[in-house]
C-alpha cells in the first residue's frame, strides 16, 4: 500500500491537487511525531490562513483512512501515526513479495539517453573518469529499474589532430610488438614523446596535421592504424567496465558524426542563424547573455559544438528520447547551455529535454591527478590498490573466508564506486583509500557488512518464512517501525534519485536504513526463545537484506553474503 497516497486522498485543500498534496507529504524528523507529516506553510498564502490554523482545520475535517491510527496538529504540521501492525504487515508483504532480486517496474513507455564515461581513444582510463562513469552507470540502472528504456552511450573521443600526431609518433619511434604488449601505456608514451620533441621541432606538428588529413580522407594505411589504436583502447577499458558492472548500448563517438554535421550547418544557414565573426561561423547568443556558439573555425573545421548538435539530432531521430542526459564535468556548463540554446533556436521542440548533469573534480588525497606531461593515476591501479587493501583486511579479520579474492574484489571496487556516488555530484571529490575501505562510517564496506550480517542471521535461523497478519503485532516498537519506514520508502527514494540525477540520494538512504537496522539489532535480538517474535524479526531482517542488496546494485555495487 502507498500510505502517502492514502493520506493524500484523505486531505482536501481548496485549490490544491491531490498530486501537490502527495508531493508535500514528508517524513517527520522526530519519531514521536509519527510516520508521515504534511507541512502546511506552503498553503498559507493561497488560503490566507496561518499554518497552525490550516493544520487545525484539516485535522477537524479529515476522515482518516484505515491505515492511519491518529492525526495531530502540531505547530503548523499535520502529523500522522499509522496503524503499526498493519503497516508492518503491508511493508513486509511488499518487499518480500518481490523476491531476492527486484525486477524492473512495468515499462512507462519513455526513453532516457545517457551520455557518460566518454573515454578518449589512445589515452589512459584514469581516475578523472570515475565520476562520469559511476554516476552515468548508476543512473542507467536507476532509470531502467523505474521502467524507462535506458540507452547508454559512450561518446568516444576518437577524432582530432592528436591522432595524426600519434600516427606520426608511432611511425617514427613505435614498435608494434611493444604496443601489442603494453597497449595504451605504450601509445601514451609515444604521444608524450611527440609533444616533447615538437617543442624543439615545430615541423612535427605539421606532420601530425598531415597524417590526420590522411585519416579524414580515408587513407588505407592511416585508417588501419587509427582503427587499431581504437581497438586497443576499447579492449583495455572494457576490462574496467566489466569490473564496475558498466554497460553501453552505443559507442558512437565523435568520428561517427563526420557525415552528419553538414546537414546541421545547412539547417543553421537556412534558418539564418549563422553569422560570420573574424572569418568563423557562429550562432549569436547575445539575447541569451551568452557568448556566441562557434560552429565552424576560419579554416572550416568543425568543433565540439558542431558535433554535439549533430549528435543530439541523431539521438532524437534514432531513440525518440524523453530525456537526453549528458554526464559531463561542470567545466562544460557554458558549452551545453550554448548547444541547448542553439537547438532551441533551430526550433527543436525537444531541446528542453536535453539536460547537462554536471559533477565536480576528482583528486587523490595527497596529490594531484595528472599533468600534460603524461603522469596519470590509472583507474585500474586505483581499483587494484583498493582490492589489495580489502584483501589485507580480510586476511586479518576473517582469514578462513571462502572466495576471499572474489569478496575482496566486491569490497574494493565497491568502495571506490561508493566514494564517487555517496556525496552530491557537484562537489569536488578528494579520494582516500583508508576512508573508503573503512568498515565504520559512511562507506560501501559498512553497507556490505550490514547485508552480510543479515545473511548470517538468516543462515543461522535456517528456515524460509512468509509474512502473516499476526507478524505485524510483533513489529510495533519504535526501533522496528524506524526500519519499516525506510523499507517502505525504497521506490520513492529511487524515483527521487532519478528526478534529481543524484545517486547520492539512494546512497544516503541505504546508509540510513543500515544505521536504523543496527539500532534495532542492538536493542532487539532477532533469534529469541519465542518463535512468533523470532519469525517476525527474521522477516524484517530478510526485507532489510533484500533492500540493501538491490539498492547497492543500483549503485553498481555487489553485496557479498559473507565477509
């Protein structure tokens, strides 16, 4: 049962819809105020009454639904206390009725396109890619769970003069066996050497431009090398994606849109949106308080904006999206504002469905991430280090654990991902191995351990259980109702995370649930001498385990049964 919905139906406010009331119903910060509340402050102006008077009036007029035991008017809030026994039974039936792995909601007929990770060909997959990859990958799962058709796109950085420079470097100093053996690392070293040599020999830059023109013209030799570099890169990054549980439906990158930009430019010209500025072609955005959007450079070369316009139009034509999310760092705020505004000026009715989902910068505790000289912190190395540290903790605390390597992989990679998803995405992130891998505090290992504790209790009990009406009567104390209140909100929290494009909303909820369960666990033994009490508490434990497992999965994190 959707208790919020039942309460919203029962409240009648002149000029206010049921949906607005439903959206306004919240969870009181204090347990003594009940399970749900309606703040009346926002209705004060339209009703021309004080919040206290509104709450008093609503209390006097409301007919309580069967699920609500009592209602109180307190300082402008309408507080609802539920029938705890019924609430417990309904909540457990809902969660446990889904099974151990929750299935996706019924299709809502909507499509969301997510542009994330967007690795660069022939460049290392470093920790700077962590946020876009984790946030995008989590949102992909969240939207899929909610019934959307999610389309994940890895918009590869696979075009530009840098590839001509790389071919030049490879032809001068490259060794095919070395590149086969060391992959992207070897390519990166060649690229770094090219720039170092070019400082003393500017003719190298011209040579790089020459080779890129050969790629553009379809030269067989240059294209073969370019394709080989792409294959090497994608093969390496796929191992990282596999470890993180990341999936894509398309790898259409910048090069894919080479033949799709001319129609866009023609349309801009036909609609008189292009103007010349110092030999370049731009879309003037003075009326929007933005600098002009550069479409073609003086030499006729396209830019990121040109390709992003072509990509947006292609995605709408191909997927008919209801939302197109760009999970890209906040430094690109202006770029996307310009692109979306140009789409609007072109008369695209779906322009407002394009959304930039920005995030902050990543750095490691004690040092910067990378420099243009080729010093980078590889994401693979970060994951490997976290797994090593997890292995060390397991060796110290539970050396006889079965599948130690598999558990260490789950814990180590989970810690890295959760560190990226547990705070508001726009905040800059300073990563610390020790903090991320702690079993105390707000970390993935803490949540994984809470899940494993639930699994241990259920294994000890050793029987399968199903909820009955009678169970509700054994789950009415404050600590238990706290846990049930969190369980009942799972779907609402996932929907909120999607609406705000913030996986951290779900991460925060899982931490709160685990902490509530730990408070319950401290005050109440699960397996007792009384079979009825035990039965009910085992049901609660099973529901907590399932929600933790499925919530962590939406955050790209696995939940081991034992730790």
